C-alpha cells in the first residue's frame, strides 16, 4: 500500500465567495507545490461544474478519477433542513446524477448557477439514507463551528440526536479549521467515528487549498479505497490528520454576533477582581480580568450557552443588547464527556500546523496574503527544499535552516508545540505570536 495526501472538501466557482479562477489546472499547480495527491472535486452536483468535471477527468483501471497527475474524489457539500452542512463523497458520475435527481424535488437551488452547495428540504437522516442507498458516503462538515454545523450552540449534542436511526451509516466527521483531535476526542460519542481534516477551500491559493489534509494508507486513490480507510477495513486507514492549530481558525473562541469582537479572560493584578462588571475593549477584543481567569471563563461560558450574556462593548457603544455566541472550544466545553481527550486506539495523530505562507508573512512582518515578496520566498523554499507539506512536517530542521533560519525556527516551534497564538473568533483567523528565538 501507499501513503496519499488528501484534501476531500473544497468548493467550485459555483459557490458564493469562491475564486472564479479556481479550475482543475490552477488546483493542479497548487497540489504540485504542496504535495497533495488527492482532492475532492467540490460542488459536483452543480450542473455546469458537473459537466466540466465529466469532460476533463479521466478514469484509471482502479476506478480512480484523475486530471494529469492529481487524483479526484467526486464530492460536494449539502445543507439539510436543520441547516447542517454535510460532506458527501461519490464513487462515480452515475451515483452523482442519481443523487442529483433524487434531491432535486427537495431543493430550490440544486440546479442553479450558484447552487454549488445546495440546500435540500430533508432531515439529516433522510439525506443520509438517500446518499447511502445510492452508493455514496456522508458525514457532518466542520462539525463544531457556530454556524451551519451539527454541534453548534443550541443544536445537537450527539450524532444519534441528529441522525436518529441512520446514525450507523455515518462513518466520518469533519473536524473543521477551529477543532482538532484533542478537542473532538473529549466527546465519548465520537469514539468510533473517523475524523477528516479538510480545507473547505474557496480558492486554489496555497494558503487555502490543502491547509488541512489527511494521510491515507491505501492501495490506490479510488473511492473504494477511501471508503475502506474511513471505515478502517482491510488494513486501510487514515494515518495522520494535519490542520491548523484550532486557535488559528475563525471560530475558536466566543464572540459577539454583532460587532464580532472576541472575548478573552486574563489574570488581574494582585488584589483586583472585578467580575463581569469591569472589562477593557479594543477593536477586536473584549477582555475581562480576574484573579482566577479560568474559573471566571467557565462561569461566563455557562451563561453564554443558555443565551443569557450580551456583548458589553455593544451595550456601552450602541446601547443595544446583542447576544454572545460560543466558539468551538467553549461549545466543546459545554457538551464534552471528558475534561481531557481520550483517544481511541484507532485514532491517528494530529499535527497542529501553520501554513507556510503565514509563517513567511509573520517572520517578514508582512500583512498581505498576496505580497510578491511572500510568494517569491514561498516558491524559493519549495524549489530548494521540496513540497510544502514535507517542509512543514518531514524535512529535518537543520536542512530548512540552511535555506531560511527564521522560517525553520517557526516550523521547529510548532512541531514541538511551543508557539503562542492570538485565538481567532467571530470570522477572524487567529495569529501566531513570534516570541521564539
């Protein structure tokens, strides 16, 4: 068998807020730089994208679809009547068209130009039954995020609550950018399910595509082999999940649904403990100070979880009462079984990574994600060292140091879990703090 790097959730130009230059050719270029072997096609139910994929993808003797030297799994994301997003994988175009036909009566936009991620008026269980009976594979997308997710605030707490009698047909869960294995394995309910770490990319940009991926130990890059790995059969398996450190995700910490400020808790000066009545406000944060920040945060989470807490900044500035929402980390605190993760024996390791583009931006002090200086440095590193995924995970630090010592220091730090982060939330990505030497 062989190891394949796979990102199984992306989108197409037929979804809202997706790069219109995303294509098989532009994705191919990024895959070659990053070291990705398998991609989800994204949005395969959308008629124009489906026609484009049928015209350009070829099929090998194992039934695996490919474009030049990158393999593709037919894939889409669907929103059900509970406003839960589901990742769906298909074995072939016959299955895609069968599902498209079955779902069309329940959807107003599945055949629309911008219907890349269609909404269907079916329960999660009904949707699962249709996908499985047609030969596909389905599981919840970005499972813990505050919007459109199975475990979001005031929604489901277990897979059974959501999928009812169809729960045993769901074999994977997508972690999302603000969660990792350590967070998700605090829920006993998930001990038997496989985790996927996918990018949910809206662009072919190397900062987006492949920012999260999975290492599959399979015989060939076909749907059948991916299915065996996800269900952990015949020796096939996922050997590694790689993704952003959860604090770098856009929804790690709680936030105001109006102003999008994130809520932080810090240690107060000795003798000072003001409770919830005293706070400081910046453009991006509301900060509470306490002698015991952890205890104060837990009390706060309990109130936010039952919709009892309003944004103090909006109250002061706008004289309006806007509710706070839990981030991924706090939602897991509320519904978790364990205080610390309990990993089942089948669970692969998770690497908390930082995209190479972001590392370069940080060490060069450049804010722009499209800076020519950053892109030149990125391409130089790949030309001299190899694929991005190898640079981040496998290549010895001393070899990276010979090319760029500053970049090597950051990579060494996240490999050893020595980086501090400003946590993301409210739709804003987190940032790394470069206080390493």
